[in-house]
C-alpha cells in the first residue's frame, strides 16, 4: 500500500484510498479480512471478489461503458488500483442549481439509462446502484460514469437485472424527492439500449409489486 | 391486560400467557406462562403437515390447561386471544386457529391474528431491550434480514430459495441425526468437534442469500468425503455451519451499513445457535456495535411471542373480526402495519 | 533520461526511462538479449508501441511488485517489464512483440533502481543512438500493431480511450 494514501471512504468490506500512482492520482480499494469468517473461507472469498470486481469493470470498459479503468490488481494484498474520476456524483449534482433543471435531469437520465442498458447487455449486474455510485466526469463536462462494482456479478437472469433497476429506483425515491420523471426517462433510455428491455421492464413491475421480495412459506 | 398466545405454524406447539401492566409507562411486561410441545418425526425424516396438525390437535387443550395453571389465572382474566395467522404450514396453522376461535366464542374474547415473523421480532425486542436493531430472522422456514422503517418491518435481504434452518435440517437427515431436540441442535453439537473446512459453494447476491447450492453440493458429496476418511461427519457439520453462517453475517452487516445501525437482533430457531451468535458478535464488535440474542425459550417458536405481538396490536385498538380469522401460508413480514411503534 | 518513483515500493528505487532514436546497434543488442548477456542490466522496448509514459510505468511497477514477492513469470526483472506490457500470458510472444527486433531504430530503455547517473551512463554506452525526451514519442506510434496486440475495438478511436483500453489489458493480465 502507498504510504501517503489518503483514506476517503470506509465501507462494510473495503476501504477506499486516493493516492499517487505512476504519476497519476489513483483510487485504491482495499478489501479487509473479516474476523467472523473462517480464515480459509475469508481468503477465498476476498480474493474471488477482488477478481470479480476487476473483471466486471474491465468487461464494461471493453463494451465501451464509461467506468474507471483498472490499473493494477494486487491479489496478495486484496487491492485494486483504478482510475480516479474527477467530478461529482449524480447525488450531488441533483442538488445543484443546474441539476434541478428538467433539461439537465433529462440529459443525465438518458445517459444513465443507456449505460445501464449496455451494462446489462453484457450480463453485468451492478448490485449496488445508487445515485452516489453514478459519477459525472469533470473533464467531459459531466458525462456519466458508473463506479463501485464491489457487489457486481455476472448474470443473465432477467430477475437480477430487474432488481438492479429496482434498487436504483428506490435510491432515487428515498433520496431525491420529485425525480419520478427523471427515473421514467432513465427507463425510457434503458428501453432503447437494453436488448431484453421488454422482459426486464415487465419484471421490474413484478418486483415493484412485491416490494422487491417474493412471498415466502412459513 | 393479559393475552393468550397460540402458536403452531410448524412442528412446535406453543402456548403463552403474557401480562402488560398498563399503569406504568412503558407497560411492565410479565411472562405468566410459556409452554411448548414439539412434534419429532423419526430420524432421517422431516415433519409432514398432516402428522404435525394431528400432533397439535392432540396436545393443544392439555397445553392450554397447563399454561393457565402455570399462570394461576382463570380464562376470565384473559383480555385477548392471539393466534398465528401465518406464514406457516396450512394444516397445523388452521388446527390451532380453530381452537383460538372456539375459545374466543366460548369465553367471549376478542381475537388478534398475528404474523409469526413479527411475533419473533417483538419478543426479541422485549426480552433483549434492543431499541432499533437490524433483525436477522432465521428458522426452518424463514431467512430474512429486516429493519424497521415507517411503520413496517422492511425486508432488506432474504433467502432466495430454501431457509437456512431447512438447509441444516436436511443435512441432518443425510447424516441420520436425531430430530430430538432439534436436528439443527445436533448439527451444532457435532460441529464443535469439527476442524477441517470443506470448500463449499457460497452464494450471496447483494443482501440476498441462497442455500440450495450449498445443500445439494454437500448432500451429493458427503458420502464420498466421508468414505475417503479425509473428513469426519463433524468436519462436514463444521464446514456447513461456517459457510452458511458467514453468508448470514455478511448480509446482516451490509444491511447495518446501509441503514447506519449498530445493533443486531437474532431471532428464530437457528438464532439459538451459539456459533452463529459468536460470529455475529465478532462482526458487530468490528463495527463497534452490539448483538442481541435470546435463548431457546424465546428464539424457538413459542406462544409467548404471539401473545406479545398480539397484545401490542390490541393496545392500539386492533382486533381481527371472526370472519377474517382465516390462516395463510404466505404472509410477508412487511405486510403488517406496525401501529405500535414510532 | 527521466526517473519516476515507484509509489508502491519507494525503497526499491526509481524507474529510469531513456528514449533512443536512430538506433544503429539493434542487431547486436538483440543478439545479446538472446544469449542472456548478464551485462545488459536494463529492459528495452519498441517505442512505437508506447502510447504514454503511464503504460510503461505501470508495466515496470507491476514487475517491481512481482519481483518483491518472488513471483516473476520470466527470468529477469528486465524481461518482466517487457512481458508485462503485453495483455497475454504467452511469454515468448509477449517478449517478441514488445521487445526490440534486429530492425529496431527507436527504443525505450527501462531500469528499476540504481543511481541515475550510472544508469544513464550505462544506457548511453550500450545503445548506439540519439537520446530524446519522452514528449517526442507520440509521433512514432504503430497504431496497427497496437490495435492488433491489445485487441482494441475498432469503435474506440480517441487516444485517451485507446490508452485506457491498453492500461486495462495490462492490469487484467494476472486476473484473466
């Protein structure tokens, strides 16, 4: 680990640092050991997830979806070095003067929907879509970048993709009042870029109806 | 105020009597009686609805008499009769509900239909004093990570296929472990002697978990692993527990991180497992938090929890009219309007 | 010559880079590489395959890391740098593609650690060519080869995206 790395986020399973790396600023994500888990199991899971996250990021990059470029994967120390995205999150953007205008929201919604459609086309499920995990790149004037693939996985299930969208919808409704129109625009753009949009959006309705979860036997 | 609680959604038949002294604020809660009778099928077999319902029918009256005797009260002193409306197995549920209805008519009492899962949560909160915990509800039929928000117990994560208790019970059958006192208990005891970890499938999707993969893997491979002499039955029980419990603790932690809570309450039959409690405690300590758990009297299905959840609803003016006292096998935790909490 | 710190392993010393054009002794250098001449203490890569200094610093950093943990895939730290530039795990092919050939006229010499003055002297004495600054490099990229070696999607056209694609390929080499 880089000695002058600056801790910028402490999550349930990883710490995120900002640090100089090869003449650039880089994000370093460190997954840490869990005391409750059997050490052998912990090691296996941690290393599997480091690989999974890096692969999902790279898979997106190869499908021309704007995501942080992976720089280096250090399996021994459970670290992923990746591109630092300069900019603000969509969450922050929506409370700026510009972010409150319908025009800006519509533009951003379209980009988000298109990116998510493309991501699902390559069977990547993000697993933690929130407005904090959607960034806007400063250098391009605010194009959307998907970040934090810590819970992502590969799946071709319609259900998984619908739940992915539902998680984002809940994030919108719980944190951003009056953004129903914006979310509808996201789904509209998603409908155009996702190959299985019809099935997934239909499934999304089911997921909404049951409040994410299916009925359970006692 | 006194409530009678009748529970029989699975193989345990439980009768409880609880008293809330409404002259204090909050009410002083006293458990007057908590009796239980469990149906144990022969080793290697699960409990079938028909046999379980028969068991409940044959023991319920005697059990109610015992509860009244323990509490030293007469039916006259009871204010409300609470029964499990669901979720659970149809036959056993209705056999108990029938008795609840009959008693209510005979004794002229109000009825309150209770959600079994909410019963577990309210009992856990009452016993442990946990204020606003993330709840891990783990039993033979349910696996849910729950948190309270805006008058509902919301499900953040759950098992996508079989419940964790079901997974453990079914493996106990593979090893032909006795169903007495409980298959999961016997797995827990055997696991204490295990040392070697078998690499098993581990399936977590966000806040959801899946146990069918790990169960079918260990069911299929157990005979060969044992025959090779490399692993003992204890090792397999140990490995299964270590793996499935890690999945539960992981998703619980994720929910805690998500809502910013530092408390976790474990309820349901699997919640008695000491290893699960220990792992949860290690997780909570790493986050600077705390675990609340109850012992077998309250985490295993019982009548008191139904009485407790029922009396809380009753205190807000809620009753279940006779024509709506039917039971339902499916009854989601988040369908219940939690009027008694802020 | 330019020197850059290895952020992950500052104690190992800097990454020293020197670019040479008009190289006249490529055949001789190639021969020395083939017989594993121990007196060659630095790596040499085809400069027309280097889009950006980051690309080479990354390959060198990864080599330094693996050297530290005793996990080199190739024989020396120098060959590891060249190997790391390639997105594939085929050692012979990687060295052939990114290393120098008999016909090379432009190369980048790379060395990890050591005193800068001594390193530069060694490089200048070994490579018969003109030392130039790094900024001159972008005029000499072989896009056709880069696209082929890194399997770059034809739809990726701007330089930044091409570079990111290349970086991703280098990064994912050990987790394919």
